[in-house]
């Protein structure tokens, strides 16, 4: 039986011509380079997305803080006249009890009557938590003498950080 000829003597029909080993290596290297470029492009995209999300969160928090700076959301909960730190916690928050409460106790001991330090349950004040934008506990809010929000800390804040924030929030200064 006669086979159709592909025009090249000794080759099977529709068979690929043999390639040179150097050409094969170059093709494999080019494919690897393309895969690496694809991975780098995906990594750059994910990094840019994370950076945009972080910047968006910072802008949202700054806008919320500017809005809260002219309000007194803690009126009736914290006495005016002295700067204050309000800590939010829940009964099941381990970090609140093991880290934040001892830091607040050290802050109270260091400041004495220079500032009010109080703790509220986030579960008992959900409208306040939403209004301030608290996303996690522990969270602390630093107020000036008029009861206006000056700082919101999401997560643990040590006594040095809180003391510095009280100092900047206070027009007379906390010592």
C-alpha cells in the first residue's frame, strides 16, 4: 500500500522534522522566562491591590477621625474636663485581659488624676462601636478634654503609645 508522501524522503507523513538540541533548550528557557514574567506580573498586581486596600483603609479611618473630632460620642460615659482613654473589650478577648488591661493599669498608675482611663464592653455598646469604626478588640479611643475623639487604636496599644497620644490630645498636656 502506498503512503502519501510529505515531500521529504524517509519521513513519516505529518511528522515534525527533528530539531536541534540547542533550539530546544532555547525554547524551554524562553518558556520558563515567560512563566517567570507571568508570576512577577501577578505578584505586582497583588502587591498593588494590597497597597490600594491599605491606603483606602487609612483614608477611611482618617475621614472618620476628622468627623469624630467635632463630636462627643462618649458624652455621659466619660466625664469631661480631662483627657481620657476608653478601652473596648469583650469577655472572651484573651489579648484584652492579658495585655491591654495591664497596660491600662500601668498608664493609670503613671498618670494619676491627669487622665481618665475606663473600659467599656464592645458588646454592651454596639452603636458606639459602629459609630467609631471599631473593627476588632482590644481597641482604645483617646479623647481630649472636651470629649472629642483624637485617636482610635485598633488592636493592642501599650501605655507609652497611649501616653504619647494623650499628650498630643491634651491642650494643657498630661504629665
